[in-house]
C-alpha cells in the first residue's frame, strides 16, 4: 500500500511539473496586471488555475466535455469580473466560487432538459492509457476510480460540491462556505453526510484491496 | 473527554478545523481510546484512497484559445450593450444609482415600513382602550360583522414581519367561541374579530410549537436508527436553536411591538422545524 502511494506521488509530481513554469510570478501581481487588461498575465493565471478548476468542475458534472465548457465560461466570467475581486489573496476561492455558480446553472439546465449525464466514455478510455503503470495496478486504479466516481455521482449536488472541495481540493471549511455560499453549519453537516455515504459505497471495494 | 464528545468532532479534528484547546483534548482522548482512534484511522485511510482518485483533467492547449475567444466575444457584446445603453440614455436620461445610494434607499424603505407598522398598531390600541370605557355593552357584537377591509392593514403589518404566517398552511385560525378574543371590547364600526399583530404572532407561535411537538415525536421514534455521530451533531444544532428560541422569546416578551424581535423568534422556530424535518427525512 505504501509503495503504491509513493508511486502515485511520483506520478502526480511528474504530471504537475509542467505547470511549475507558471509559478514564477506571484498570483497577486498577475491579478493586478490582468485587471489592468494584460492578457498575457491572465494567460499565466489560466495556466496556474485551469487544472484545479477543470478537476473541480469535472467532479461536479462528471463529463469531460461539459467540464471543459464550464471551465471556459468560468475563466471568461473571471476575466470580466476581476474588478469585483476585493481580496487578491483569495483569488482561488473566488474563482472556484464562479466555477461553482457556472456548474450549478449548467446542472439546472440539464435537469430542466432532463438529460442523463451518462458515463464519460472518452474519460474511461483515457483512463486505460495510463502509460508506465503495470496492468495489475492499472486494473486496481481503474476499479478504484470507478468506485469513487460512482459514489461521488450518487451524492446530491450540495454534498458532492462540499465533499469534492474537501477531499480532492483540500479546502478549509471557511473556504468551502465562501465558495458555495453555505453556512459553516451546513458545510459540516453536508461533509459528514457525504463521508458517511461515500464510506458506505467505497467500503466493499476497500475491504477487497 | 468522552467518546460521545470526541466522535462528533473527530472529522473536524482530522480536517484541522479545531482550535488549540479542542485539538489537544481530542488528541489526549485518542491516546487512551481504541475505538475513537480506530475511527480516526478509518478517516485517514479513506482520505488516502480519495487522494488516489484520478480523473482526466489534463488541460488541452486549445482550451486557452477558447477562453481567449470567449473573452473577446464578451468584450464585443459588452461594448454593444454599453452602446445601446448610451443610446437609450440620450433619450431617457435617469439617475444612476451608486451602491451606497441603493443601500441608503433600502435602509430608508425598511425604516418607513417599521414606522408605518408602529403607526398602524398605536391607534388601534388607543381605540381599544377608549372603547373599553365607553362601549362596554358592545362586546357581545356578532363575529359575523368582521370587515375584511378593516382587518387587512393589521394582517399586512404582520406579514411584513414574517411572510410565512400568511402561508396557507400557517394561516391563523379564527379564535374559538368564548375566547378572550371575542370578549374583547370594541369601538363603534370596528369589528370584534380584528386580531392585533401580537395575537397573530402568538397564534403563529402556537402553530410552530404544535409542529415542533409532532416532528419531535417522529424524530424520537427514529433516534435508535441513527448513527451516534450524526445524532450528536443534530442534538448540538437543536440545543443551539433552543437557546436562540429562549433568547428571542425573552426579547419578544420585553419588546412585544418590536417587529425585528418577532422576526428573529419566528425564524428560530422555523429553523428548528427545518432541522427536525431533516432528521425525519434522513
């Protein structure tokens, strides 16, 4: 188990390495420049935050293409509303808040049109092309991903967003409350319930590992 | 610290959300309690598993191009909107409200509403006092003489305090025969069944209490099926709401004509009902 974790950490590092270039500039400086109309600064902001935002939106909508569209919309809105950002140090929380609103609108539309989100086949295909991992590990990872994704999708919208922000994006309760607009009490309650539900669904998988 | 105190906050401890004192208390308990330590280990294990969750969220290079195009489109659309607004502004010049001006107008509107409500209450109380001395024989006047047009302002006054009272489910029932309401003296031309805002608030409170009693019974039946951590969180929430209810009731008792105190009290009742409903539906 520890070996697998270490291997995973190395893979994660390798994947994130491509983004280190963007970390040369301070976020607040970039935001100030972008606010003044500097598109290059905004591109660097995009490089820095697009992956977590895309990941967060994917957690909410479970569809790669839709998550990309929503990421696009999130950054367009962020660019045009940069002047409304009061505290540059909280840019990431503010950006996630925009993403959350964009996703909520999309989910509401989807409910209205009564579309079944369906499984993202392309994602599942891409999950198979994982490169340097052994077939057994690939299988384990695939099973795990499927189990977690299915469990995540079974949560209602509020619990899913709170759980994703905590478990996958390591946000504090206050940040989650700020992003979602929920009270701190609701954040705690929803997170606890989400954990209970996720545990119930993941447990059979964990026991076989 | 006991397990019943530790388990409800163990997630907060794990998430690093407890303050120094709370964190230390949990840590000390975990050192001596195998069951709670096992619960923490389960959380750690789950969290490690979630960290292994991989989804394909590599950003494709064309996404930035799409964002840039979106920014340009929005700029053009915004410029067109601004142009249209300027064009309209030339023909229909109007005041442009700043955020501060808008906030000031809202405060004035709230102030006016409160003043009007107080004004509506005061004359009625005065009339009732005068009438008790002058028109005592009229207290047997038929309830059928109630005039809707006369009752309306009072009801509106209360509905602005708590609109839900006007909701069909919570609408106050007419008082039963023989109640103080019917025996209350009235003035000439003023119907006997006009209820003061205070009476309506009391009736709303009674209805909330009845609903709370009913839901509490359902919750008590369900308690044995709930896990201890969830139950402890809910009990904590209910205790806190009960404290709020007690506080707001005291405030209303001291200032029965203060609409803000009334609103807080009814909101606290409503919150308790929400929590109890959640427990029943859980």
